[in-house]
């Protein structure tokens, strides 16, 4: 088996920020000479509108396959089918293999209601009574089959965390999935890594033999209207009304992951700075939603 290298980013939120194009271009310039096998984004990418159709042309400049995960904000105003067509996704959850590593993409944008599981769409859930985000039973059964395939190693991607227990940020039935992962890890197979976006913060935790890695957002921390600020021009704020509720990173954050022949892996992270205002200057600490919100992506070197 050869070493496998991929680039991963999450939560660009292209339509909410004024510098999304430059962040994408800088990402492409930064990774296209890294001998990648693929690129993947972990959700909340860009609205599926004609004005954004060029983005896929941009991603082709990396010269490698481009994969996507469905994010909750992708369907704020558009149907799941529309989003999937825009992203080139044939299925909302799927897998692909390179060598003896199978990469598994989950769809955690479901709500478990008293009447069963339904897709998350346009904020259609009861925050008090519904269980969200959630992995439905049929997807869990599919995951079990994937983990029992002939592959030796596995990497799982999801938008929401399979580890975060802060309020309702993580996948509601994550402990059930962690148990499935731990059972697989007791065999001659191993789930190396679970990666997610969504939390707009940085966090790494090892549970059993698996690393759970929350990837910081490419663009910003959401701080909400209670911390609104106006640090850009009037023209920019008029065109991008969400900016007043965001703290942008100076650089677009992403990670490079290499999986070695022996099943160990290395994540090369990066450090940046806040763009022109910091959470501290707004009276917020360095944690939000159970995550470190410093402008960084952690580096990790695993050891089996």
C-alpha cells in the first residue's frame, strides 16, 4: 500500500463572507503541489445557485477528485436534492477506497422525531422534543456493513461530531456509533480517524484506538448578534449582513492528512490569526461550543 494524502476543509460558508473566493484560491494554491489523492470538504460549503457554479471548476484546479459531506446550513433554503446535484453527490452517504483504506462519508443531518427520522431541512426541528443531529438506523446498518468490508483501515467523515458532548452540537446517538467503532477496533481492522466540521473550532480526542478530530472552520467563528460588530466597510456589511455576527480568520484554514503504509497517520495543521477583531476583544474567551476557537488547525501524529 502506498501512502495516501488528502486535503480537508470545512465550513467555508462562501455566501456569508466577502473573501470566500480568495480563501478558495489560496487553498488551491496551497495544496495543488502536495501530491494529493483527493480533496474533501465537510459541509456548509456554498449555496447551490448559478452564481456559484464556477466553484466546482475552481476545485478541479487541484487535479484530484473532490468529495463533499452534507452540512446543515447547505439546506437552509434549498432542497437536499438541489444541494446534492450542486455538489455532484450521487448519494447522501457513501464510501470510496484507496488501497486498503476505506473512506466513509456519513450524513448526520437528520432529526429523530416521535414519528421517526426525517431529513433536516430549513430548520425544521423542535429544539426541545426532537433528537438532532442524528444518524438513522438504516445508515447505521450500512455503516456496519462498510466496517466489515475487506478494507484494513477506515476513516469516517461527518459534518457533526461523533464525540462532542457539548449541549446539542454532537450527533445525538454518537455513543452507539462509538461502540460499533470500538468493536471493529478489537478485530484486525481499525478505524483510524473520525473527522468532522460544524463546530467552528479545533479539538482532538482519542477514544479507544480512534482519533476524533473536529476540524476548525475555513472561515470564521459564529458569535451571534449579541456580539455584533461592524469592522468592515458599509458596502461590505450591506452585501454580507451576517458579517456582523462573525469573527473571521485571516487565512483559510485546512489540514493535510497522510496515512502511512503501517496504518499510522499524520495531520499537518496550520496557525493563522484573527482578521480584524478577536473573540477576546468582544468579551468572549477562547472556547465556544465546547471547542478551542483560536485561529488554528491542530497537527497530530498517530501511533498505533
